[in-house]
C-alpha cells in the first residue's frame, strides 16, 4: 500500500511540473522582420482631420475644412466630397474636378493641418503596457518609439512573449517581439519597424 501511495504522489508531482511547464512555455511565433526603415508610406486623410485647401488665385474658395466622421467634407462650392482614404494629392485632384464646374482650370493644393488618419491605419497597444491605447502611425515608426509613447511595460508584463498582429495581403500574421530584451536589456537588435494597422499584444506574466 505504501508503495502505491508513493508512486501516486510521484505521479502527482510530475503532473504538476508538466502543467507549470505548459503554462510558462513561450509561444513560438516567427520573429518580426528586423528594422530597415525602408517602408514606403503615404499619409491618407481620415475622419477628424483638418484639411487646408488652397485654390490658386481664388482665396474666396480656399480655407480650412474638417473631415466628418463619415469621411466626407464640405468646402466652398463643393459639398460632400469624399476625403477619407485618399492622399492629399489625390484629394486635391478630386477637388479640382469638382471646382471645374465653376472655375476655369483650378489649381488646388491640399495640406493636412491636423492629422488623425484613417481608423484602420492606427496602431493599437493592448495588454500589459503602462498606457494601452491607439496611436497614429508616423513614418519610420519603430517598436521603441511605440513603447515610449505608451510609457513602457507594467511590472506584470511578459515582454518577450509579446507579439504583433499584422495584416499582409489580406491575411493576418502573428510576429513575435522581444520587449524585455529591448527595454530592460538594451538590445537594439530587438527593435523592429511598425506598420500602419499593427496591433501590439503584451501578455501578462503568469509567474
């Protein structure tokens, strides 16, 4: 009887150790690509942006106009023109076409004065960041830039188990990042480029 109890106790310990190992194991995600800074990106106008429209030799038509939540904007002589999802240059060409009904060969320049950008281009940080939030993407934005913006990690973060959710050609990828190595170890090789629409997930450490 003693021998059976001894074997059962040993089996229970082994099961407990196996369970702990399973809980603490690091998910195996392919690493995010190394930082290159070569990503070409064009800003797209989004709802909430403030757009300055300059119409050459027609100051009475020029002005600063907000982009509504539905992605459209209204300016002098032009109502409900679609602005969201276009580059400033594309929007300028569309405004020229619309103004062509009233002005001969208008020349338009568009400048985004207060930029928020489209919702789907924002970067989101969720989980054990000090200040989880959605942020506007900026050209050449890196992982360390993002972490500075959200105030780093909490004491409970499993930084080296963090990952980026990224959509590439309509398919979602999960890419591993090493936040502990980057922020606490100073390993700059762990810094990676961010992309518009990325979601950074920082899980909680179980131990």
